[in-house]
């Protein structure tokens, strides 16, 4: 069965925006928000409100949106909306039994708190992601989960946990992706 044109639009829009939002550090230059916005608008207009992988991925894009483009940070209101989009994406992902997407969504929510140096709330999100780690196999996601767990634990003075998470991150990524 062929996917609908709306589903293809959602998928393509999410794919086009995942790199400049979630993995923006891998880009030499960031695209302007004005060039990316039409893809988010099109994807969200096609997504509707029914739980789907594409909706979760587009909401994850929205969670990272304010920090992702060359013009700098978004407004406080945009950042609050981004945080809410990340929480919504995590809920959708968990209902779909997609731990990988739930972890990515919680990473987006964490961006809000990390940008403000609020490591207590960041740590609670990191712990939620750590609970998902046992169901994941992607070394990039696992590495990110353990790195964020270590970073947050360190900043709130839980040094043994920070060391343990860092070690687990190395173990999770070295076999599958030693260049990381």
C-alpha cells in the first residue's frame, strides 16, 4: 500500500528539518529561519492531530526550533511553545511505543532548561531519557542520552552518577561507532 501524499509531505518535511534542528552542530552554516519555516508549516498542516510518527518528528523539530537557525534564539514565547511541542511529541511517541522518538522529544524539552542553566529540571528529563535507554539500539541516541545524563549529573553535584553515565555512553557507542 502506497503512503498518502499528506503522509509523504509530512515525512519529507520532517526529514528536511531534522538535521538543521536536532543535529544542527553537524552543519557548517545554519539556514535562515525564513527558508525553513515553509517546510514546517507544510508538514504541520498535513499532519493533523492524529498520533503518527510524522507528527512526533515534526513536533520534535518544533521543540528545537528556537535554537536552530542563524538569526539566534527565539523569543521567550517561542521557546515556551517549543518546550510544549517537545512534551507533546514525547507523549505521542510513547503512545506509539517509539522510545527513540520519545528520547529525541525529551532532548528538545531539555534544550529549554539547558539554555537557562537550569540543571535540576534538565536532570529530571535526562533521567526520563535514561529510563528509555534499555529499549534503544541506535548508538547516536544512546550516546546522547548518556552524555546528557553525565552532563546534568555533574552540574548538580552527582559526580559518581556523572562518571557512570559517561562510561555507559562510551560503552554504548564504541562498538558500533568508534569514531564518535
